[in-house]
């Protein structure tokens, strides 16, 4: 799926560069047409007992599930309480979203919506700082 997101980003850049260089803006861009066709769902409120297999089973009644993934914590491996389900068609995704939103799955009421692309992260590895620690030699003129 990351591959398709990158293709979409490249297409968006190409379309915007072409429309700026030509000096004209023509109707809805190809990027917007592709972006509207979403077949990936966000599933929130998952029980900690829900795994990839049970998520796929719960959503397979609405069409062919391409991927079902429960997001887990990197360190503990425990579910973070949400996941994603991808279908091979937009119609299947819409049907599943309508039918499953607010329904109970493994004892929890789940929220189902179309997945949106996450904004790109900026700033590298996030700082960290430094210093601020105790320096036992500070103020000593021994050296």
C-alpha cells in the first residue's frame, strides 16, 4: 500500500508542476480522481484480543479482503486498539464501513471509517537534547 501512496504523491507533484508551468488549471486533477477511490478502512476501538486473522474474518463477509492488520506496540507487541482493512474494491469497503461501524467485535464496539493518508513526518529523529546532567566536576578548580 505504501507503493500506491508514493505513486499518488508523485502524480500529485507532476500534475501540480504541469499546471503551474502551463499557466492553466484544468478541471479536477488525476490525483483527486485517484484519491477519491479509497478501499482501505480504519478500524478503531478494537479489543486487545483481536488479531489480524480475526479482523480479516470479521470483515470478509463484504468482499475480498486484501489485507487486515492490527497495529501493535513495537516494544510490548500488544495491540494498540486499532487496525486497517483493505479491500480489492471501493464498493466492498463502503459496504463494510456502513455495516460494521458501531457493531460489536470481540466484546467492543468498533468505529469504522475510510483511512486517510498520514501527513509526512518532518524533523528527523526528534531531538533528544543533551546536557542537563549532573557534572560533579563543575565548579571545582582542581585541574
